[in-house]
């Protein structure tokens, strides 16, 4: 699990960490976004009450980049 506004952790696969390093700080977009990946897929989650920009589109974009980096 990665909290995008906190950056990648040490246990994140290198290709995913590389994707996250390319993101510029943008608290209004990445605030409280959590991304998880596993054998069943990739999910992005954030509290709906703090999403005035309908950031689901950014979340989808990021999940697609993570999937691509992992060769999926």
C-alpha cells in the first residue's frame, strides 16, 4: 500500500517507485490517496468527502501507469 502524498515505501516494487517519483507534489490532487496492488488488481481509494475535484480521473490515470510499469 502506498499513500501517494507520502511517496513510495521501501517495499514498493522498483517500477512503481519510479512512477511515483515522476509525480510532482500536488496536495490538491494526491491528498489522502491510497493505492494498493496485488494478485487481484490495483485499487485507488480516498475519502469521498475530501474530493471536490472529482479526482477519480487522476486516480484512474495513476492506476493505469502503475499497471503499465508492472507489465500488466
